[in-house]
């Protein structure tokens, strides 16, 4: 992504491994809109991490990374490597190194993926907990640890992103809101202001 000036980043429910401003960075889960200052012509490269992967590879509760951009070197020790010559290959190799080092539990990753699908389907906390044979308290603790959000917040962010995608694809705001699961356009607008600090129309523009 090439950018100039200030970028407005809104919550999307995921974490990224990025090469940003000459360093390898983990972009934690955003709970609100973030203003990111960039240099003219600066290029940012990133890998989007699948549900549960950041927690498995970094070994830290993801809620500790919320609303933060943390240098990877502060979280894990990895061999030094040249990045500038081929950023894409360097990012991929870092991910391979992290995976080899952590040897993540596949069952834990499958659970994280299933919880994320439940949130995308806008299932309630009780239904999600029962579906995964968890207590509601255990579900909330696990969700914060793995995603950086409670299950209800994760579902809200996915719904917001779904409505935003539909609206940007050309669907009228009212139709996009209802299709995504909002009661009406006013509900979508309130949530968008809360998560992004702007109206849906302003974000789409």
C-alpha cells in the first residue's frame, strides 16, 4: 500500500505482520479508528494473519496489543535478515520462522477459526459458547486472548466491515445496513461513528 500524509485506519477484527516505516511491526487489533502518519511516497507491506495465528506465534495475549503497532523485535527474538531488497520475501520468511519456532497447536487454530466464523455469522455469546462447549466466561476470556476483543465486540466489527464492503460495492446504505444485519441505516450509522468516528457516507467517500 502506497500512501501520503495521514491514513484513517478503522477496526477490522484482524492482526497484520507489516513492514512499516523501516521496521517489522505487528499491527494489533484496533478497537477504534486510528490515525497513522505516513511519509510521502511511503510503501507499507503486510501479511494478514488468520484467526488465532498471532497469539499462537507470538505467545502473548492479543488484547495486550490492542490499538498498538509494536515492533516485532519487542515480542520475539529472530535472526537478523536483510529486508529492504525484497520485503515480500522477508515477510514470508519471518512468518515461516515464527511458525517453525512456535509449532502452533492445530486444534487451537481450528477453534479460533470456528469462533471467528461464529462472530462473522453474528451469533450471540450464549449460542457461540454452547456451540463450542464453553462457558460464556471462558468464551470471553479466550476471545480476548486470541482476537483482542470479546465475542460481542468481534461480531460487531465483522458486521461493520460487512456493511461497509456492501456499501462500497454500490449497494445503497439502507440496503447495505439491513443485509449486513443492522436493524436499519440509523443503527449502522451509530455503530460506524462509534467504531470509526465518521459516518458511513464519509468513509465510503
